[in-house]
C-alpha cells in the first residue's frame, strides 16, 4: 500500500480543520516573506556599501557643509586612492510628495568611485558633454516615466539663482542600473559645476566627501588621518566607513533585524503549537486505525513516517503557497506602493531558501511528538480503546 493515498485520505477526513490549519501556516509564511523584505529594505544599503569607501562629513551634522577646498587635501592623505564629493539639492518635482534624492556630484570622479552604477558609454559621454545633464536611476525612471532626452524641471528649496528664481532644468543624459538587485537605483545625480554656475560661481561648499582607500583593512587608520587633518578648524570632520554610515541611518528607525526575528519567532512558536495540536488530535481520532495498520504489518518506522508525512504535507502546502504569494503578489504590490520610502523592496534568494528550510523544519517539528506517540502505540492498548 502506498503512503501518499493514506496521507491524502487522512487530510481529507476533517476538511475544515485541515483548511484552517493550512491557512494558518500560509499566513505565517506570508508574514515571513513580508518582514524579511522589510528588513532587507532597511539593510540592503548596508550590505552593498563599498568596503573600500569612506564618507567624510561635518563633525556637527551631515547637514552642515564642508569647504570645497578640502578635496585636494584629503587626496594627499596616505592611503587614499581617490576622492569625490556630493551635495544635497533638495528640490521638488511637480509635487512635494514626489520625494527622491537629488545630488550634485563631481562629473570627473563620481562614476569612478561608484562602479556599481552601470550605464552605457554613450550615456556617460552625453552626461560629460552636457552641463545640465543628469543621471537617473532605473527605478526612479520607471516611477515617473523618465526617458533619455527628457527635460526635467525641478523647483529648488535651498539653492536659488542670483536673480531669485528657483527653477532648475535638467536633461536626462542616461539611466543607470545597479550591478546587484540590492543596489539603490532611485536617485538623481547631476553635475556640480552646473549647480555652481547657476549660483553665480560662488557656491564653494560640498555636502560630503567620498574617499576611496587603497586597503580596506586600514580604514580606521585612514579615517583618523583625515579627521586629524582638519582638527581645530572651523569645519572639523567626522570620517567613517560607508557601511557604518549606512548602518547608522538604518538604526535611526530601530534594530529592524531584531524586531523581525522576535516577531517571526513568536508567530512560528504559536503556529507550532497549533499545528502540533492538530496533528495530535488527528492521531487520537485514528488510534484504532493505526492499530489495524500495525496488525497488517506496518512497522514502527512506517507509522512514524505516515504521521510525519501528514504534518509535512500541511507545512509544505501552507508554507509553499505563503512564500509564492509573498514573492509573486504581496511583495511586488507593496514595493510599488512604498517605493518612494523604501526603494529596495524584495525577498532575497537566500531568504527564500531559508523559508523553504523553515517549512520543512516546521512540518517535522509539529509532527514529531504525535508521530512518536503513534509509533509507540501498542496494538493491544489501541484496540481496547475501540
């Protein structure tokens, strides 16, 4: 007698109970997919941050600018392999709700320090030859329908022209993609010389410096040298790794990873008890049938496998559907709705594999105790309960 027909027959015995148990497991793994995607959204910038990049900001706050002249001095620090800079623009596109990052960057060095931003040679050449050119991330382009050649008007909230007007117009020179799926492609990078020219050539400041180091193992040493260089100056600096900088931003909303782990642990423990109780009740209802199976020659191991197979079937059906719904429907829909707040929102492949492993572990754990009880059941004792 094959095992599958027995498993299927037992699951159909109490259809309503089985359906609700499967739905409970479904919701648990749907929640797993969503929470892991949220955690990934807050930490993906940390994970893809360059190991060989440092960020130098004003010691008081990121919003305090640094002198433009610091760049050449940082470049001369031993251990520094390259320097670029960026400046926050903070403009409005059509509506204040259409928020996205807009940065003025150095055209000659920016792309060299961010090789994970991919665009065609033709688009790079177009950006370098157009003072009003802008590089738009793929996600941002998809969000607003930007295309190469479009002219984009931005209303400045900080930087106004000498005549008092606040309208800046940019030409889309290229649309960049990310080397990895977790690379943020929701930003808007234009040329610093265009900003400086629009301000009458009197800007003289930058928001922060990005420093490439020759040896990532010496990051702390190089960071200290940079900060010592500007110690006791009117604009002292604070230098740290790009990863630490990204982590500090993620930490501003709390330890998302710990929150996700605690919530998932609580959910899975509750569902483990519910599913385990369902399986125990199913075994109790079939005590006489299990005795008959043993009488017909079913070994202890085969009885154990039968009950475990039922538990695994519930876990695989509910958990598998939950993960599929999360990856195929739930997460993409939420990603669209939240893309202005969480540009990177997806379930990583390794997390999906972890989810599959959890499904199998969950099914085995929920059915282990009832299966052990069924395996140890004595034929005589079971028939007495009939």
